[in-house]
C-alpha cells in the first residue's frame, strides 16, 4: 500500500469514518496533504521528499529515523510529538506549533522557521544548522546539547528556557 493511502486511511480512522491506524515503515512519500488528522501516527525509517502538509495535526505522533528533504509544513499542530533520529534538510515550517514536543538525536539543516512555537518542549542532541526565519518562540523549553551554529532568526523569543 502506498504511503499516501496509508496516511489517508489514518485520517479517516482518527475522524471515526473508517480507515485504520497508520504506521509508515521504510516508505517514501512526495505528496501534498491538507487538513488531515495524523495524530498518533507512527513513522519509522521513511523518506519524505517534497511532501507538503497544510493544517495537519500530528498530535502525539512518533517519528523515528525519518528523513525529510524540501518538505513544507504550514499551520501544522505537532502537540506532544516525539521525533527521534530524524533529519530535516531544506524544509519550511510556518505557523507550526510544537507544544510539549520531544526532539532527540535530530537535525535541521538549511530549514526556514517562520512563526514557530516550541513551548514546553524537551530537546536532546538537536542540531539547528544554517537555519533562518522570523518569530521563533519557546516558553520553558528544556534542551541539552543543542547546536544553533550558523542559524539566524529575526525574532527569537525564549522565556524560561534552559538550553545547554
């Protein structure tokens, strides 16, 4: 079954109209999605190249060992997401919310963050390299071994954060 069919079936399951819980393992994806509920979805060792997600919920999802290249995330909800060992290269995040998100062993390279919120998040071994953007916020973000080398954000608002 294609990654697109699996994700659409998961959306139906979350909305109570059929489908089944999604688990992507070793899949490849390059589709555009809008308005999906992909909460609780499990992605493992999957590759996303040029995928686009708009107004999509990833609440309490888990991503492990995935690679995202040139992907776009607009107005997405990542509340409580767990991202482990993933890489994001040349991706765009706009109006994205990551409250209570857990990121570990992951990297963001040459990504753009515009109006992104990381309130209450926990980061361990996270690389944010050569990233740019506007208005990045975090209240009570906790981070260990976080590296922002070469990154520049026009308005960075971290309140009560404890990083490194």
